[in-house]
């Protein structure tokens, strides 16, 4: 079946640095990927929809300049947390449709970011 | 706006016990409802879904019935196994086509099954 890989699974960084998280579809082409954020004991919150070859669509309240999303190929989307601060520490999860109009999403295992 | 409320965990059960994880939702129109499961170290996987009232989704012995009158989609399994230990997420999508593009998730319920 479809597989989505996220890297890194764990990352610790210093405040003020930028961190890039990759989301790859391993055995299918994903024209659309979604980025979620999960705080401890809270729901997954959709941050943005990433479309291959175009700008991402951000949800209300998500800072575009803070969370840079690039979807340069059909198998890779990246989320860059710029100038990270401790409040950005969270679990970030990506998901993808294995074809346009698909009614099932394939999720990555998530990336835990800790900002010191 | 849309929201999903599910029971807090962790839920600890002995093997072969009956499982219920409650999920209620708030949404306008006719949403589709989903249960996702996340095993340790893995991504969320779709467990089952229902797209209209009175539909029953089922998979791997798990069942959930879309109850519009009580706005609920409770997950049940008659006899759990240790291998069912995971985090379970209830979710809704605003359309009734089953398209899972814009999901609203519950907080997740951790299930631990012991021998």
C-alpha cells in the first residue's frame, strides 16, 4: 500500500534556528500533501495544504512566514520552521492522497520538534 | 465550526474484554466520520469510516455506527487483543462523499491491552 515517510522523526534545536522536516511519498505520486500539528493531549490541527508546483494554502491563524512549505516534486513536501522558539515545539504530521480525489489519506509517522 | 470530542485515555483493558471508545461530533450538514488508528512508531491508518446516517463502518473486528440523532460515532470491539494497543482518533470530514481532505480530529484515545 501507499507509504509516506517523514524525516527526521525527532529533532532538537536551539531557539532562533530553522528546522526542515521532509515528507516523502515512497511508492506513489502525491499532488497534494497536508501538514498537521499536534500539541500534547490535543487534536491534530491542519496547518496547510501543500500542492505540487504551487503555493501552499494555509489555515487561518497559521503564520506563512513562520512555517514555510515547499512542494517542489510529486514525491516531496518540506515544512521549514523558521526562527524556531520553544512554543513551536510540537509533533508535526504530514499526509498525502495517493491520487486526486482519493478519499483516503496516507499519514507519515510524524516528526517531534523540541526547541530549547 | 466543526469539532470532535472523544473520551480521554488511557483505556486499559484485559485481553478479550469489550471495548468502547466514545466519540461525539458537532458539524453542519452531513459530514463523513472516520476512525484512525496509530500504532507505536507508525503513521495514522484509516480503520473504518461511515458517510451517512445509520451507516456502520467495520474493519478488523471494530465497528462504529453513524448516529445522527445523538451525533455520535462510538468505536466498539467485542474482544480486544494485545495487538490492538494503539492510539485511536475519531475524525470528521465536512462532506458526505467520504473525501478525507480536510479532517477535524479528536484528541485521540490511547488503548492499552494487557494479558
